[in-house]
C-alpha cells in the first residue's frame, strides 16, 4: 500500500469518526496529547490548542485504575472523564500506536459518551417496568405462544385463568397451547384455523381449560407474530373473562323461558291456557291433515259451577278449579294429550291420533276421575259432589276442513251432554252416563 493510499484511508477514517460524534485522541508513549479531534472538542469542551503536549491525566482527570489500563497493550473500559466542573460517563477503547520499528510510540483512544445511552437505557427500562406493571395488573389475560405450542409469556391474569399460581408456572408447564389451553377440541381447531388463515382472530368466544379440569368462559383475540425473516413464528393474544356475561345470559334465558311458560300457562290452575290450547290445536291439526290421522277434542264443563261459587265463595271455587284441572291434566297426559283451561269453569283436551270412540273413553275416564275427587257440591242438581259434562269432537282432517269445525263439533256434543242430564260424556254416535 502506497503512502498516498495510507493517508487517504486515514483521512476517510477520521472523517467517519468525526461524523459519528466520537472523540478520537492520540498520545505519545508518555500519554502526552498529540492529536485531539473535533469530537473530543465537542465532548470535553477543550480545543486542540488547549490540550496538545499536556499529559492526558491533567487534561481529563483520569483515575489511577483507568491510567493503568491505558498503559497496557489494548482494551476497553468505562470511566468518568472531564474536569471537576464537567464529569462525563464514557466508554473508552484504546490500542497502542506502533512505529515502523515495532516499538510502541503512543496510544490511540476512541471515546464515546454513554450518558445519553444510559439515559436511553434507563428510559427503556422504565418503559419496560411500566409495561410489566400494566401486564401484571391488567384485568385481562395477555399471552404469547410460539408456533410449536409453547406458552412463551403470560401475565398473572392469564395464569389465573388457566389455574396456575404464577405466570412462571404457567409458562413452564404449558407446552401444548391448543391441547392444554382450550376446553373444547373443536373450538381449539377453529381458533387455530381462523388465526392461520386470517392472521388474526377477534371476539372468539370459547372455554379455556383450567388445570383442575374446570373451565372459564372467555372472549379471545389474537394476531400472528413474525420472525425477522417474515415467517410466522407464533401469536400474541389476550383473553377477557366473560363468566359474568355468560351467567347473565343464562339468567336472561331462564327468565325468558319462564315468561314464555307463563304466557302459555293459566295462572290459577297451572295447566295450559286458552292461548296454548289454540296454538297447539292449530299445529296438531296441520300435522294430522298431512298424515291423514284422526284427531279429537274434548270440551268439559263443571256442572252448576255458578251455584258452587254462590254457595261456597270464590276462594273455595278457585280451589275447586285447581283440583278439577289437576285431574283432567293427569288423564290427558296418560292419553298423550294436552289439557287446558278453556275459559271460566270450562276445560279442553286435545288428543292426537285418537278417534271418536277412544276419545269418548278418555272423556269417561276424566269424568270418573273428577267425581272420585269427592269435592262437595250441595247446590248441584245431579250429585252431591262436583261433576263434569263432556263433549267430544273427532275427525280426520280433510283439505277444506278447519280446526274450528272440530271445536264446534265438541261444543255441540257438550251441549247435548248437558241437555241429557249432565254428569256424562257425549260424542256423535256415542253417549256415556
């Protein structure tokens, strides 16, 4: 390499050092300053004229330990340099300057101010601590998992969700994220499929598996993470405990079901009401028309019930209605039918796949069951106990028929049962007494 080439490289290196804001100092063998670049001037506030020929220790007030290091061959150290008025934390790299004969002619020093670096590190550490505090106190579970299924990071909330005492224990023990974290295998597969296809997943409702085998309802969010190469290497996510929401939903569902039940149940007798009777009859009518099967309806009326109320009072009358309704309902259930309070002291029974003869038999069973209750009725003109009159309507629905016609048939039969003396069941072509 020619002298010109060496000079050019030296100039280039000096330019780069200056541009980087680094202090570059050269001393002779006795550590007297012989070169002081612009970076040194900026760092220590001293010009080259101020320092040339002066011992490095007098210029920068270097401690004895650092001076001993500089006298060695080469190395690096940290030290506080400068004057008493201006102390600067520095990182020093030094190497001997060797002459053509191979002897040490001096020392070259490259000095970097680490005050800002330390401040930056301090700020980063503070941010890191703040983030750790946030993760630690966050009311949601936060996690990171690798693509091979290891739980890499979990905050305390996520560890609690999984049933672990600490984040460290959760990370140490969860090595199969899909198998160990999700309670339902199908939801685990769905979660991973969506995440890998869309690279993110939001508002994913699922049950997380706790270590004791129980579960916790959560709403999960996740997004894939990538390595420096751009390859997917895992995913970050968080989980929100929605146990209270689920319990509220179940309570609301139960309340709605109760409202639905109340809307179709007679408040006094606790059997189906007229609304449910009409709805059920309409449904069964359409089914039997399609299947061409017989369907029957029984209408029942408590004999002389007005006189019963006048004699015993309405409260006792209500008790009577409850007892009669219970007996009718039991008989209807035994025949796979539906009993309902049709109105006042009148009740209705729907019997699917039942012809007139079988329906009349059920009606007679009902009549006898009510009579056997032995509910006293001294004002009755037919018996000393409460009795029923019953009318049966039965048909196989045809295209132009309607369920109203079936009800009319049963109502006509009930009228005939009453006219024939009450306490009896009547169907077209059949009568019982």
